[in-house]
C-alpha cells in the first residue's frame, strides 16, 4: 500500500513538473542606420496582464483621435492668426519707416507745441530787445548803485524806465534759458516719439514670434499624438514578474503565464520619442527577440 502511494506521489510530481511553464528567454536590441545591432543592457523587462495592457491601448485609441482633431483645429486657428499678425507687422513696419523718413514726428502735437513755444520766445526776445534799446537811447544806461530797486539821483521817470528795462532784461534772460531747454526737450521728444514707433514695431514682431512658437508647439503635439510615446510613455502596470536585461541584452522570464504580455521601454532623456515593446509571449521553446521589427507602433487610422 505504501509502495502504491509512493508511485502516485512520484507520478503527481512528474505531472506538475511537466505542466510548469518553461522560462522565456529573450534578447533586446536595436539596429541603427548602419545596420549594426546594439544590445540594450539594463532595460527592465516586465511580464504584465494582457487584458489590462489591451484595455490601456484601447483607451488611448479613443483619446488620440479626439485630441488630434482638437490640436489640428488649434493649428489651423494659429496659422490664421499668424497670417494676420504677419500682415499687421509688415504694415506697421512700413508705416513707421515712412514716418521716420518723412520726419512725420514733427507733426506730433507735443513737438508742435514745443516748436511754437520756442518761436514765440524768439519773437518776444526780439520785441523786448527793441524796447531795451529804446529805453537805453532815451534814458541812458541805468547807473550802478541799485539798492532795493531804487536808483539814487534819478527822476521818477528815469527810475520807472530803468526798472522796466531791468524787468525786460530778466525776461530776455529767462526766455533764452528756456530756448536752450526747448532744444534739449525737442531732441528728447524726437527720441521718445521714435522709440514709441519702434516699440510698436517690436510689439508686432513679438506677437508674430509668440504665435510662431505656439504653432510650433502645437505641431509637435499633433505629431506626438501619432507616436508610440503617446500610447505607452506613461503606461505603468503592476508587473507580474520583472527582470533586467544583462549587458548583452539577454533576459529570462522565469514564470510566464497565460494571457500575459511582455512590456519594455527605453526613453532617452535627449529624445522626444522612445522605444517601446508590448508583445505576446512567444511559442513554447522559442526565444523572444525585442528589436526594431516588433516595436510598438501607433495606429495610423487617424482622421
């Protein structure tokens, strides 16, 4: 009886051993443009639930066309905005160039006001100078010894004339000082007006540049939605088993299971797109090769 039980136990162990799945061995590498294969050592190889992986891809297949349609609409809108902004920028640049060439800034109300003030000041100085000459001719030069505005040894008429002359000379001096200020203000105002026009041109150019950058980013996004990166860059399943490929890219999955897939990825920091693999287990006894030939590729049936 004991011998019979022992035989059954041996048979059971043999059956279990024969049912246990054999390890899956494989290698991961990529082939460059020269045709040379480069092993991807240190890459993590994951055994993942097949249904969960398929469901994740299906959700991406639903999201991608919607996001792509929205992004394409944004691209067309930005192209229209860019065309308008470029036309407006060219118009502003041409207008401002003509403005500078024709010295149209001299028509600016601020410029005109300063010029008129200066010209009126010149006329006033001429009038006052004639008045001073007349008083000097009629009453002579005012004597020294002025104290509190009283001229000693002079008649009231002389004192009034010399006081008027003194006031005229002060006003002449003030107007001449103001004339120097006006020249400086005109130069500063000219620069200010030209800078205002330059700022208008700069703002228009900046707007064109900003729209160009936005458009470029949208085009990049539109292209990215059609890559494997969009589908699998953030795919982070809970692995049923994992291992690391050795320096030659070789790896072994010890306990492959039904309805599972092999997932691996390489996302270089200096690249916008990475390498992704999401493949079924190979037939029993076959080596699993992860290479350029079976990388995950995004669907192409986009609108």
